C-alpha cells in the first residue's frame, strides 16, 4: 500500500485531504510542518508527498529541495492558495510532480495522487536560470488564470513548441515572455516578431536575414530573427497572417533547425524554441488553403487558450488598480483609486479590447481624472473617449436643452449620411443609458433602480436582458 504524507499547517486542509486519500485506499500520515516531516524521514520513506507552500517553519519550496536532495525520484505535489507564475514555475523547477491550487476539488486531488503513483514517471526537469524580477507578469486570481499559471509553470520547463490563442489584447506576448523567463533558456535572447506588422516582401529577410547585395538596398549582411534568438526563444505573433511561401521555409527551420539567409549559400544552424500566437482560427485557415496543415501540427504541440477579460470579470479590480498605480507613478501624478461604484461599472463592461483596453482606460483616467477618487462619470467619459470632467454637469448648468440639442445633432448627422432605423437605435441607447445610470446610482440594486426609473423590477430585468442580447448579437 502506498504511503502518502500530507504536510500543511492548516489542520482543516490536512484532515480533508487525508480522509479523501484514506477513502481511496491509501495509507496517510499528517504533518503540521516541514521540520517534523523531515525528522520522520530518518525512520520511514513516503511514496508521495503533498505539501503546502506557505508554512511558518520552512516553506514548501524549501521542503521540496530538501526532499529532492535525499530522494530525487520522490513525487511531490505542491499546494497553494496563492497561484501565480513565479510559485508554479518555482515548484516545477524544483522538481515538483504537480501543482494543486487551493481550494481544490477532492476528487481531483485523489486523481492527482493516483497519477503520481503510476510506475513510470518522467525524470525531474533541470533547474534553470531565475527569471528577472522586474519582468512584466500576468495578473489574475480567477480559476481560468490559475489554470493558465499552472500550465505555464509546467510548460516553461519543457522544450516544446507552444501555440497561444486568444482574442486581441488578452496578453499573448506576456504568456510567451513568461514561458521564456521561467525556462532553462531564460539567460538567452527572447525575440518577438509580429508577422502581420511586416510587409510580406520584407518578412523573409526579417526572419532569416540576408546577405549584402541580395536585393536592392541590401548594402550589408543582416542577421534575421532566428539568428538573433539562437539559444533562446522566438515569439511569432499573428502567425495566421504569414504568407504561404514563408510558411514552407518556416516549416523547414522547425523540422531541421537550419536555413539559408536571403541571397546566401551558407547553411545556418540554430537552436531556437518557437512560440507562436494568433487570434484567428487556424483550422479554418487550413480548410481554406491559407495555412499549411503540417505547419500547424508542428507549431501546435501544446495549445494555450487565453480567456477574454469578460470571461474573468472578477480580475478587473485587481488589474485596474495595478494599471492605475503604474500609470500614476510614470506620469508623476498623485495616487488615485476607484470608487466602488466606478469599479462595478467597469466590471459590467464587456471589454472588447480585453486587458489592453483596460490598461489604456486606466492611463486616461490617471492623466485626466481631476480628483484622487475616480467616480462613475469619470469612467463613463473615458470609455467613450471623451475628456474626463471634474464632475457631471448639474441640471441647472447644462439642463434639458443640452442633451436634446446633442440628440438633434446626432440625428441630423445620421440622416445626412443616409442612416436608417434611427428611432430604434436612439431608443435602445436611451434605455441602456438610463438603466446603467440608475444601477450605478443604486450600487447595482435592481429593485431600487427600477423604483427610481418608475419601472417594475421585472420590467427592468427583462429590458436589461434584451439589451445584453442585442449588444452581443
């Protein structure tokens, strides 16, 4: 019978995990700290260890090092409620078998133990150069981001090609940089190239370099991105936009690790890990004959999908405050913070531009919001691309005629441009603005918002649902 040790200073966690493992048929010993577990190693040896990261005597990563120094093949599962790239990568660098995020599903934890105790296990990865502490990192505490951090921590140690997918602005380059900076290649170059930003006639030279005289204007030899990234990582963003002829050349480099510069005869050998990214559906491009199927298979050894910001709205406050602090510091202005109702408004936004849109918004607010407390009207104005005012206009200052005149101007412009269906457009926007304003004023309380608008709660709920459906369609 396999003997599993559970090491955690939280008694309730120890009890739940230990009982679940016992019910699965395992023998379990519980320890409240690393020192007592290390002392027990003098008399017995476990088959598997679950250890928490944050413990008072010695942290879990220190315990992991101590355990591995005594028995290199011992599978260790590291547990933590503080899942981020640094901790997951640190665990896998130290030779952890897996990483378990708290709070965990007990069935998933038992299944993890079963897999860890299978006879054949891969050897632990070699330690790598620590990542620079000032490198930008992904931020998030939602389940989707915890799973992403765990995947990055494991994949950073494996020399595999990775395809990163996700909408524009989700942070695909940050993921690529994290995979590099926590890998054994961290001390070598990280080179990024957006294939959609380079004209097709220049892209080949950018990738593979050229010899002097290879074409008009090539006065001297130029090293391409593959040579620049030798020993390190090459990140190819928007890979779906690469022309077909270049896809063929790229496939050869990935398969053989060698190429010729444009106009050259010298065979160049390189050792480069390629990480690609796209917001497009590459399978569809393959079916349309616009992307090579064999290149997709070569790039898509492991696929990481980045969630859109609207899929992890609970991360908006963490991201927004982080961006706002950074922006205020770099602009040299006093620190600002968000009013809770302003943050609620931001969490309701769909963020079509994802994290990049949120970051840009925070920069606008840091530069233009006149007060240290950012209010709902500041956020609304910044979202619409307008100037952030010190406060919303009082009824006596702008009054009824102001919004009516703006509506008339909008109507005149649309009609002059040949617009149609103006009544329905204006009606929908009128309702949406009124409802969102009432929800902001009442802190999201629908019954009170409905009362202030003179509607029934059910009517408000129905209209909100209809508005969301129209906006998503």
